C-alpha cells in the first residue's frame, strides 16, 4: 500500500508540471473567464508543490549548499522573465513593478520565511541552530545589494525622481552581478562548510542521514520537471495577473500590492522547501534558501531590468519611499542581531514575523 501511494505521488508530480505548461500554452495572452481563472489557480498551486518536490530531489542529489542554490536561482530567473514581461505590457503603472517586486521579495524572505522557519525549528527542537559565519555573509550581501539598488536612487540627483541615471543604473547592475558571483563562489567553493546545516551541538551535517541519494538520472529528470513546474508557476501567475490587478483596484489598494502578490506566488516553492528543512532541524538550509532567494532576486533582477530598460518605454523607478526604507533598515538591524549568536528562540522568529506583518499592513494601507 505504501509503495502504491509513493508511486501515485511520483506520477502526480510528473503530470502536473506538464499540465501546467499545456494550460499555459492555451491561455497565454488571452482574457480568461472566471471558471478558467479558478482552474489556472488550482494548477498553479499544484505546480508549486511539484516544484518543491523536484527541487528537494535535486538538492538531495547535489547536497548542500548547491541544492538551495538551484531552487533560488531557477525561481529568480523565471521571476525576472515575469517582471520584464509585465513591464513590457503594463504601461506607465509598471514603472515601479521591479522595485515593488524586489522589495517584496526581500521582506518576504528576510522576515516571512526566516521568521516562520526560526519559529518552527525552535518550537520543535528547542533552539534553531545555524552557522553564523555563512548566514552573516549572506545577510551582509543582501543588505548591500538592497541599499545600492533600492535606497540610493531615492537620494541621487543626476535624474529627477527616485531613478538612476544611465551610468548609475549600469554601475548598480554590474555591482549586483559581481557581488552575487562572489557570494556564490564563497558559498560553493571557498567556504562551503559555512553554509552546511549543523546539529544542536554544532557538528556539521554534510550528508542526509535518513535516505539514499537519488541517481544521476533521477536528478536530471527532476531538474527538467523543476524547470517545467517553475515555467508553469510564473506563466500561469502572469495569466491571472489581470484578475489580481482588477481585484486590487476594486479593493482600493495601491498598485504596489500587485508586486507583493507576484512575489508571494513566485516565492511559494522556496517557502515550502525552507519550512520542510526547518522541521527536520536543517535551519541553515532554510536560511540558505531565504537569503539566497533575496540575493538572487536583487542580483539578477536589477541587471535584467537595466538591460530591458534599453528598449522598454517609460521610466524605471527603483527608489524606495521613506516608510519602506525604515522597514528595510529595521530588517537589517534585527536580522544582524538574530544572526550573531548562531542560534535563535521563538522570540526571534516572532520578531521577524511581526516585521513581515507590519510590511503587509503598510503595503495595503500606506
């Protein structure tokens, strides 16, 4: 019976990404009636769960920290494609979409995902234990990228408004790529042990102790299905985005809420994967996913939109407003205090979740 159930789950995670891509081909660029929107939403949710499954298979094969890097980069690349596509179709309202989505990704990962993972791990295992050296390096990179790309445009004077000049945007794009490249090299080559999960006693866990790694063939198969699932997630999210925008406008909420909803949808696979790792007391893996996603979101999105701005019409607004900058600064300070001890209690998780709730409240009611 258990074998039959396992086989059913495996088939389900294979079929859903294929259905998502087929449905995407039939719905792309079309106005969707209500019944089709419901169907797309259900398939979208299934694709998210399938993506998490296949990401975990790949992660188990390649080991940490490569596994979390695969999911973070894959999701972010397709997120970038979604942002650029929506900017090309959205007219004047899309000038702040990249900023809103990237800032939402930072707040979701650094407060939402980190907070819930620390809370779950500390409640379940007494303390959430992680490597302060690796997590601190990731946090420093995220803070620098966010400041360079989202804070500085508010204060520069070469161009009116919270925008970069062409030279400044080029510098921000190149700096983002350089910092992200340096971090990936540090994480996977020079100091890989800083990003491996550890036990409550501080011992590095360099392998999964509970199951044999999948074969190379199985990992390649899952990697392909992961790509299909992520294409389905982001493509179907774009398909329902007009419905989202209409709902946001009908509710009288700011247009920036669209960026928040897009980021929530796109980051759902990482959220589920990080939460599963936290339940297994692999908190470092959860933090790798969260901070790695924030870093990839900035480090890949800013260069992409900088390149896209060459042919996209309209302004590219990247600078945060005063309220958002306060939230970002508070997030960096609180995250630093969380990281320094290398262990966390439910209190730290709760603090991050309250910050995330404050962000959502101020996004809806600025």
